[in-house]
């Protein structure tokens, strides 16, 4: 089995292979996909090619491995659209394929087909029904603390099988929703239908500031509860386990990461979603 290391939130995977992704060697390389479509929103896809693990990993090298000229088609079985690509300078990598006509609906299956050079990469996913957040609250252990955690509450529908992911985005600091650490949940582990969970901040590739697992005064926090498929749950759990086992937030260890991508690696996921914005207390000014 080929071993590889994963960078996510940039759609980038680091491979132990030293192959370059060129027309001559494309058969032995891997296309890396991080794609999603949420209920009430359009598809987004980040696309890259694998990087040899011996290469220097920085934002410049990441940019050199982004795929910007693929044809990506999304279909719900009746309608389809070809995604366009845009430059988003707030993200690394800054190129995102996006939809504008095919909006996600709960219960529908969505397929993705990626055509690049002589490669075809495919996957399919379903959007589960959304579950609404009841509340999200910023709580400190001590009143004098300047940092704290987010606690969310929601009701798990009785008689339904659900898998969840909780993600957060700090306004003006994080360009995308980042899955919370230990924020992937299987309702088989809930003691009751009334769920209350503490949220630890997730890890973002190339963050603007030093990573900390908590939130801080002055943050404006978008909290999202996603419903997801079992395939997506397995992928995100395997990604999280790699980080825990390697004790390194950037270079997960090289073992088997789950994937639903045929002809590539990564994830194509459908999500239900509910979002609440949490405003923390103003940051205290340091005395002059």
C-alpha cells in the first residue's frame, strides 16, 4: 500500500512518492480532492496534486501543486453544472472551484466528475437532512480569563440515524469553516436526545496566528452544525486520528486514511447545516 501524508483545508496531500504530476507520469500520481455541497448552498472543490514528502512544505510550494485547469462536473441525476474557478486571496491555496446554479437539497445524491489531463476522478455523496442548533455559547473557566470554549446544544431527532460534524470559523482570521477537534459525532454515543458538547478549535493549514485549541475575547465566531454521511464521518475521524497518533498538527503519520474518491484521494461530502454566530466579550486593552 502506498503511504502518504495529509494536509487538509488546503486540499493538499503529501505523498511519499517522488513522482511529478506531469502528462508522462500522471498515471502514478494522485489527484487530491476536498469537495463539499451543503443544503441550501453550492458546491465547492479544492483540487491539487500530491507533493513528495521530501519537498519543502510552504505556501509557495503548495501554490505550485494546485490544479487550476480541471473540468469538474456536478450532477444530481437530473441537472448538472460545470464548476468555475476563482481566486480567493484569503485562502491557501487561493483557487476554489465553485458552483452557481445547482444548489444542495437534503435527500438528494450528488455526483462529481473531475477530468484532468488523462485522468478521471469520480465520487458520489448524499446530503442528510439538517438538524438545527439550539444554542452556542462562549464560556470561560474563570471570569478573569481571556480565553474560553464554545458549548453547543442541539436535539438529536428520535428514530433517525445521524452523524454530525461541528465546525467553526473565526471572523477575519479564518477564511473557511474548520472542523472542531473531536467534533465528529455518531449519535449512537449520545446518552439522550438532548445533546450538549464542548467545542475545541480545529487546526487550519498555514494559520495567520499561532494555533491554540481555544477561542479568545474579541473573536466573532461562526459555529456550524453539519449532518454528514457515514463515509464523511469515517474520513474525518481517520484524519483526526492521524493527527493524534503523530502528535503533529501539520504532518499526520502515514497510514490508511479513509476516502470515497475513485481514482484519487480525499473527500466529496454532502452536508446538512445550521449556523449560529457567537460574539465574545471585547478584548481588554493592555495598559499603556
